[in-house]
């Protein structure tokens, strides 16, 4: 049933593409929402990466973030490095109402999740603050998480994990400032997550501070494990000043 819903979801977007011809969100090429050239130019996030938090590493380097932070999530991973075409695409998704690209990227993320072979019970998006949601009209993380869950036949909810206080933008903050900005900013429904393995979906992981606090809320509410998955990962480090 879930895959049937996903086929309907994709058919709806394909019909919209026929009525309103798309262009690639990465490079602007006409006729597609995400072109093969952009996909090939990126590939998946290249190794080495930390097997715990997903931070891109130098060859032979130990993860500097895991040395200073005990992450609460079991693992976090990302499909792409945050650069070039994917940076353009996520900017358009976030700020230019380019919602069609979310379905394409969710499909790529679902393939990546299947490769990782994590056992997941529930998919939730990182919640958006009330003011930002009002300005934007949608939560870009939910636009990614919903089709991903549908495609894989996983339970999904956008209401179980909530932002319980407004936070400022994380842009241009240091690692320490990011941690303080989102500290205890989230809460979760105890009844809904008790004993569940939860996947938290976001568009970008920068230092892991937001994923850490989402994980804290879910584990405090009784989740057995939390995993994190994003479209892209920056090379920013929590120790950066």
C-alpha cells in the first residue's frame, strides 16, 4: 500500500512536470528536475567519513567531533557533500519554493538508506520553528522525509518530534554557538516513540548539533535508538571557531 501511495505521489509530480516543464535545480538544464550531469558530478559523499557522525575526514584522521562530543544518535549519514549542484538545489528547495526537487532527492536518500541497512521503525523530519514555517509555508525536511518513508514503506509522522522553543538561524554560527542555540529546543511524544528506532531526516547536517538535540528529545521520550540522515553534509566541524 505504501509503495502504491508513493507511485501516486510520483505520478502527481510527473503530471505537474508535463503542465509546467521543469528545469534542473542544480544547473538549470531544461526538462528535468535533477539532471544526470549533476548527479554524476557529485556521486555519493566520498570516503573517508566518520562512521558515527558522518563528518568528512582526511585520510588517516580520527574524527575531531566525536573526540569532543558524545553523540546520542547511533549513526548519522548523508548522501552528498554540500557543494556545487546540490548546494544550489537545496537553496532552491529552502528559499525558492522548488518543492519538486524534494521528491527526487528523497528517492536518492532512500537508495542510500537501503545501502546502509539500518533497521528503522519511524521516520520524522527535523521540525521547523513556528515563525520560519509561517514565512516559508512548508518544512523542507518534511518534504524530504515524507516521500522517503512512503517509498520504503516506513511509518512517518511530522507531529511526534516538535520544536518547543524558537531558535535563531544556525547560519554563520560557530560549533559552540550552534550547540547553545539548539540546546533543549525539541520535545517528543512519549507514547508515540517508546521503544522505537527513529530516523530523523534533515536537508543539511553541518556540525550535528541539531541532530544531537533531536536525538536527545527522542531518547528522553523513550526511543530505543535514533539515526540521522540528510541530503548533504558540510565539512564544518563542531570545534571550528
